[in-house]
C-alpha cells in the first residue's frame, strides 16, 4: 500500500534533490523514499526494482529550510 503526500520544496532544494536523484540513477520519488527511510532509521528495505537495497543518498545542509 502507498500513501500520497504533497511536499512543497523551495526551488533550490528541488533542484538539489533532482540532481542527487539523477546522480544516484533514481527517480526523484525513489530517492526521496530512500532519504526518508534513512532519516527514520529504517534499514535493509529494498528500494530498487531488482530488490537490492540501495545505499541512502547523503543528506546535504542542516535539514532545515531557511526562515523568512
């Protein structure tokens, strides 16, 4: 089962996420799932079509969006 989440990203964060996903040869959605799993402490969950667990992509920055 999957759930849908609307996620609003600043343009610069979106661009960085797209670049990171592309560098990891994944879709943005697959890359975001991997990052959330890593941040939530879930490990060993296959997230590639062939069932091989992919290493989580490194997180950049401090994880906080800039405040106005």
